[in-house]
């Protein structure tokens, strides 16, 4: 099989993947679109199952309803012109072939790929606190998925905690849906947000929405506290349910009763697939993370591999749409297809203009700089295998681990089922603090196949046929 | 035995019901529920952590944290947040009989 006979493949059907698919189809290509979800939209524009009919888009997506509808409509309009593989996880990428697990049938297929657009999205960025493994504690994104995708609240009296734009949005959505929001606890200070205002004014509509959520919550009597240091999630004696949250307000410890907690510190990129494909990574200071490098058009360091959306650096849903389209135009141009150069240039300008705003967001909602220093030894960092901050520090002190994969090999942090998705950020912060190195120096957890757990019989049996090499 | 529900339905309650069993007892979910929703709207855990033995009930809800695996009576494991409930499923949470 020649390379040109292999179809272009897009991994991820969020805003980036959908716009990429649309651009490829507009130029006569028929891409394979592989997505873990049953319905396209990604996490931000995630659609409930088809038999959920009560709530209109305005209820589900609020101010983002028009954009969500546009992305959904764009994808639905491509139905017969793409090869859509829903409910499908790309769990390995090697030698020009993707291994794809279809969840409902628990079967795996080998999909040879031509040019590849990686639009794998993001998950919540988590900095653990004692008690975070109690049932009833979820990520902010998880709390939002429960509401949007399942029509459920994570509790009857919920505290939202951490920082980032999602903090106030999710609290607002819960209150609007009729759940009691006990409090919103923001680790950022009002001063951070004031200092960031000039940069945020580059996107006045986004800033206005944030101000609206805060004002709405305040007007509806939801207690809002800034500059907090989360101390612990309180549980009952059997450690089986959430009873409250304790935090430090700068002067003293304070507590509030609740039966559920949603928390997170903005988002982190899903980069495992880019890693397996051999993309070069660099430390990105603004994101406090190692990310696959890409040019302004979305080309990675590997020929024929393109990166778009939050999976290559958290820039938000609007940027994801632009980056997805831009990456598709780059793919087309690299294949010798004539594309609209002015459109490509416009998309790059729009993406570039967002960078200043993105810096402002990071300044408004900074990752707490003292988190690692304050994390108690008994804190469970790895919720898969119950590995504590104290164990990580001891591994540094006794074994001299000074690099993240070394720390993983010695302590098993990042080796559990989530492969570091939940603990990786925290482990890197603790390692940097314990060794006195800058975060950039401690390295990054290497991606490993399978990128998520798959049934063991799929590995032991011969790969499914259907691939004529 | 923790029997309180973690999740609370606030919308979309007019869907058809789906019968299943939870720890051997008859239970009912709604069509379109994930296994996670089906279980946690009537119980407070999905499983126990292998290392701490503490109850767990998922965390990220988007297929990343791998904390929401649940066993079936046949010993199969399902990722509860990304598997839809189906009629006749027999799910086991590992709740103690205390």
C-alpha cells in the first residue's frame, strides 16, 4: 500500500477535530474521524445521549449555545463524507498504523493512516488535597459532565474549589440547574484578577462572561472566597462520604459543610498520542507543562503529523476551532492541494491574538505557587495506587530521583491505570520542589501504549484482520 | 453499608426505565444513563481501591482517571463513566454488609 492510499485520520471530534474534518472534506478528502465519545462535540460541547430531550442548547451550553450548535451542525453535515468511528480509543500508534479499540464491542482494529491530525483535548489539571479520594469528590470538568451529559448534580450541597474560568462557570451552571452551591473557593486572589484585566480586555466578551458569572453567583447569595488555601476534604468516620471542606483564608482555618466537592486548576493537555508518534516536546512556561512543539500552522516535528486544540496546549474552544481548520489547511498544502492562503493567514492571526489573552488568564487564575511546599506527607498524590507525597519525597531523599520517569520507576507514581493523567502535574511539582530544580528540569512522564487500559485478551490475540498491507 | 446516593437527578427524568441488578438486588435506571449514573443515583460507591480498600466512585467522568471501574457479577470490569447501562446488567460495588 502506498502512503497516498492511506486516508487522512483525525483523532478527536471536539471543536478542533470537527473543524479539521470540515476543511478536509471541503477540499475533496474523506478523513477517518476517530473519537472516544458516542457523539461528536468534545468535552466542552459534549452532547447528551439522543434520548435526552428536555433541555435546549441554551440550557446545556449557556452563552456558548450558538457555538456548540454550530460545531454539532458542522459535524452532522459531514456524516456521509467522512468515516466516523465513534466510541473508539486510539490506544497505540506505531509504524503508520493506529490501534483502535471500539468500546461497545470490545474489539480492536488496526487503522493505517496517512497524514494525521491529533486533536486529543484535555482533562482537568489536578492538585490533590487530603480527602480528594472520598466518594463525592469530582473534578470541575467531571461535575460539569455529570450535569450536561447526564442531567445529574454531584451532590445536594456542593463546594466548588480550585481556580480557573471553569470554577465560576460550573458553579453558575449548578446553581441555575437548581443545585445548592455551598461556596466557591478560589485559590486566586481578587488582586490577581485585577492585575490580569488589561490582558483579558483583549477578549472583552470572554471577560464579560466571567464577570457575569461572578456577579450572578453573588447576587444569588452564593458565598465566594478568593485567596484561599484548600486544606482538606472532610469525611465521616468511615471515610465513605464527604461532610465538608476546610480551607485557610490567610488568617485562620475555616470550614463549610457540604456533601460533594468539584475541584480543579484549569486544564492539562492529553499528549500521549503525540508522544507515541514521536513528536518533539518542549517545556512551555505559560502552561507549566512539556508540550509537543508545533509551528503556527500546527505542524508537529514529525512530517505528516499535525496538532490542534487543547491537546497541544490549553487555548480554549474558540482557538481549537481555528487551530483545527488551520492544521487541516497545512495538511492539504503539504499534500499539494491548493488552499486559500488568506484564510490560513487570518486563522494564524486570530490564534496569535489570543496568546496575550491566554497569558492574562494564567495571571488571573495562577496555579498556587506554594502547593508543593504545603502538601502534607500523608497526602495521597496517586489515587490509582495510593502513593503519598511523603513517599515521593523519601524516594528523592533516599534514591536521589531527580527526574520524573526515574521517580515513577522507583515509587510507581504515574504507573497506575490513569498513567499520570491525575497525578502527573502534582508529582512534577513535588519533585521540582523536593530537588530544588525548576519545573522545566524534572522532565515529563513518557507516554506508553496502551494509552488507556484495554481488555487483556485484545493484546494476547492476533490483531483483527481487515488490514491489507 | 453506605446506601445514600451520590448523584442527584436535576433534569431529563422522563426517560424509559432500564432494569438491572445492583449487588444482587433489583434496581432501575433510566435509558441513556451511564453505568456510573445508574449506580451512583442509588449508591455511594462503584468499587473499592485495591491498595487502600477505601470506597471509590469515579473522579473525572470523562474516561481519563480510570477510577470508576466496576465489576459485573460475571467478573468482567466496565469503565462506568463511559459505558451505558443495559437491561439485565448485574453490577457489584463491593459494599460491605456492615
